[in-house]
């Protein structure tokens, strides 16, 4: 009986030890690792805040380029309508000079512009206005109290308009010549007295006045 009691005591002891071991394991606290301590807790990123689109700015177009006026270099010459007078208009880079004469006593000079297909000239006797292209010019001109209409074509040298101012034998000489295809019309004033102009020598552009040779200047 004593041996049986000893065995029972041993069994009870082993059972009690097992129960204490299990209880001890249940109470064991698991320590976190260093990496777990260092790592921050994950956070949820906030969604990007939508920004309102900027208001459309008014776009100012660049200023339009101003086109430079068209300037021409040309000479038109011919007769007025009805043939009562002759007219020549010489233009150089838009600057115009014109001459009207009847080959006897009526004559007039004009200055102005020929720009953007418009003629605008004036002189002591009145105005010359009209339109043009590189081939022809037409309009109206007033000279000697009479208004003439003209429609004349472009010419090439030696045709054109010539003008002379000189002192000849103590007399003041002023002359104008219109030349179209060899035909000449002009007036020469000597001390303010008009007379038909002597013919130009078209080979050298000179003219003889009272025995002296002068060289008129081509206009345009």
C-alpha cells in the first residue's frame, strides 16, 4: 500500500507541474522586435485636392501690320480728251510732278503724290486728281481756267517730261516739254513771256535758246 501511495503522489505531482507549466506559458508576454518598433504605423494617404481650373484669360491678338503705301516710279504722257492740250505726269517713288500745256500760251505745273493708285497734285492753276496703275493714268486737271479730262499711257525715254530753268543772255528762261513717241509739245517763257518751245534734240537732250545750248532735266 505504501508503494501505491507513492505512485499516486508522483502522478499528482506530475499533473500539478504540467498545469503550472501551461499556466506559465499562457502568462508569457511576447516582446516586439526592433524592426517592428522602428516601423511607423501605416497611414492612409489623403486624396489629392482638386483645384479649380484657372479662368480663361482674354487673348489680345497682335496688332495688324500696317501695309506700307505702294509707291511707283513711272511716267505717263499723252493728250487730254479732245486733243486741246497735252499732259505728262512723272512719278519717282510716289512723288509726282505734272505738266499741262497747249503748245502756245496755256501751261501749268503741279506737284503732289501718286500713291496707292491715287493721284493728288496741286499747282497755282488748280488741282490734278485721278487714279492709275502702272500702264495708265486717268482723271481731271484744271489749267488756264479750263478743266480737262485725260486718259494717258505709260511711256519710256526719250519720251517723257522735261523741264529747264536757266539764265540766257540776261533773260530768265523757263521751259517745259512733253515728248510722246518723238512728237513734242512745250512752252518756253523768256522773262515771263510764253512762246512755243524750240524742239529738243532727243539724241543728247539739249535745246538751243537764243543761240545758247541748255540741257533740260528729265522729270521722274
